[in-house]
């Protein structure tokens, strides 16, 4: 249950951050990257894992789901990373200079991709848990 709450919280923060940046871009241009500061709220997700007396926070199934989610998230990230590198090559050429805002935004978008995919994979695995899923 804490994993699901943390995943949902992270997904909401990622979506809110991306919506904010996209909404600010027409008005602020590259200054809209300041909206990525909302991702700092991701630091609150460990609060869902506070230990209470007599409560087991995670069992083997929870750990397996987290491992799978991490593998899925980083696999998607690396595919996107390679695709974006090839897109930069096509866009800017071999001798072109990639603008700094493009690189900075790529880092933030990579973070959003990893956290968001991890959350989606976690929620999907708990959702299809079957009869042994927690309520």
C-alpha cells in the first residue's frame, strides 16, 4: 500500500510539473524551465514509508514489483535517450551546436520520464495483482 500511494503521488507531481512547464512556455519561453522546480515535491514521497509499530512495510512481492518497475523505467529512459541523441544529430548536424536550454530541459525531462514510468509500472503491477493483491 505505501508503494502504491508513493507511486500515485509521484505520478501526480510529474504530471503537474509537466503541465506547469508547458503552460508557462508560451509566456516565458526558456524561463518556463523554472516550472521544473515543482519536481522538488518528489522529495516528500518517502514520507509514505514511515514505519508504524507492528506494520510490515514491504514483503518480497513489493520488492519484486519495485525491481521490475525500476528496470522498466530505465529501459524506457535509455530508449528515449538514444532516440533523442539521434534526433539532435538530425536536427543540428555533425557540426551543429546544441543550445544549452535544450540540454538542460533534456535532463529534467529524463528525470520526469524515469519517475513517471516507474510510477506507472508500479501502479500497473499492483493493479493486475489478482487475488493476492492488497486492498
